[in-house]
């Protein structure tokens, strides 16, 4: 390949910029040209495509968000949309694409690969919900941001003998909640993978209270929902002053951590080495401390299980 494209798609994640930088500079090192496709598949359809050189990606390794912007594109799921995208690949001389995003973005990458534009996926999502990879870009930063925010809430919860019910990101996956919950010493952690029960949460709080604990943190993944309702129920049934906080999009932003920058750089680099060899329809992944790659179909079929034993660890250490 002489020219490749790079795009970010779906939800943004800190470290996507580091991946873009790695893609661009690796490609240039290998003698290829790089086009930046703005706003994901939407920009591919609309021809929002720019030339990128080594200097275009200077000073972004440290920045959250994505310099190429990101979007969700309904049009790309239609045959007209995908035809327009292919047309633009031909027009701009794009022979392959590094797609940084989640499962949905990989499905789009598969469509393009099947139509003669080899694509390689790079897992970018704060939720860590990509089965082929133990780790996704943005996950570590999001966890550290949530941790910092909850530490602050803890200061005030502790001062007032309160219970804080805190919602962290994770619509379908409890990875952030589980790890952050352990890291803040949460009295309980609720994740979407396990049906939750307010009475069980309340009995844990009362047990901890009987052990002398005076403030309580309950970490809830977004997918479980209704933190306001849970806070009210805890307050009504225990008499403990209880507040709900939804951390929200604060967890998406901020400077990426060391881990996110390093993994993003490694995965971006690996994706370009595949494209350089003309190999597409792959997803780069981090598995067992190694950077590997899988066929997109296989990657999308894989299942990943959350470490349920960590919940037990959390409960046994937060009395
Ligand atoms: P993520 O990549 O974070 O999972 P989405 O699921 O929103 O985010 O997917 C991002 C974009 O990928 C969608 O807006 C759409 O353009 C494209 N996409 C998702 N699923 C498909 C599909 N089955 N076929 C083609 N394109 C898809």
C-alpha cells in the first residue's frame, strides 16, 4: 500500500490521539502517505479528508479527545452510504484504513474490507467492552479520572457521615465500576452483568455500619441505572443521609495515562504494519501482555467475561 487512511469512530476515548499519531508516524516510517478522515464514516462519505504528515500529529500524544473528531453515522449502514465511502477511498487514493473505535466501528471496517478496502481495527473505548482485547484505549484514563472524582466525593461523604451512590461509565460492561470500586474501597459495587438488589446493598451498608463504618461509597455502573432511586431507598431504609452522583462525561476527557498512551502507540503501530503488508479485516488486540491481531469476524464473535471474583475481593475487604 502507498496510501492509508485513519479515522476515529463511535465514542471518543483518551488515547485515541496517541493512536492516530502512531498510525501516521509508523506509516511515514514505512514510506506510506496518510490521509486523515474526519468524523468517522460520516467524513468518509462526505469527503472530509485531509493530508497528514509527521508534524500534523505533533503535540497530540498528551491530549484527550480526537483531533480527527468522531461521529456515529447511520448513512454508513445503507448501501448508498457505503458506496459513497468506497467512491471517496478511490478518489483520495486510500487503499486501506486504520479504524479506531469499538465493536460498531469494527463492523463498519468489515463492510469496507469485504468491498475491497482492507481495514484494521484498533480498540478504542473507555468501557473496555471489546472481547478480543484485554484492554482498550481510554479505559485506564477513564478509571483514573473516576477514581480521582470519587476520592473527592469521599472527603465530603466522610465529613458528613454520608452514603454516596456514584454512577460511573459502562452501559453494558462493569469493568470500570469493578476496578474503581475496589480502588476506592466501595462498600458495594453494582455492575450490569449481575442482577442487582437494593436490599442486599442495604444489608451490606448496615453490616458495615455495625462494624463501625460511618461513611459508605456504592459504585454503580451506568448500565445498572437509577442511582437516584437507589440513594432514596438507602436513605429511607437506613436513615443514613445518602446522595447520588452521576460522574458522566468527565470520565471521557483528560490527558491519557501512561498505559493508554503506550498501548495506543503499540496498537497503532501494529495496525499499520498489517496494512503495509496488504492485510485487512483484522482487529489489533492486547492479549496476555502481547499485541496480537484477529480476523474481524472472529473478534466480533468472541466473548469476554468480567472477573466476578473481584467483586468478592471488594466485598471481603470493605467491611
Ligand atoms: P462503537 O464503535 O464505539 O461501538 P457504534 O456502535 O456507534 O460505536 O458504531 C460506530 C459507527 O460504526 C456507527 O455509527 C456506524 O457508522 C458504524 N457501524 C456500526 N455498526 C455497523 C454495521 N453493522 N455495518 C456498518 N457500519 C456499522
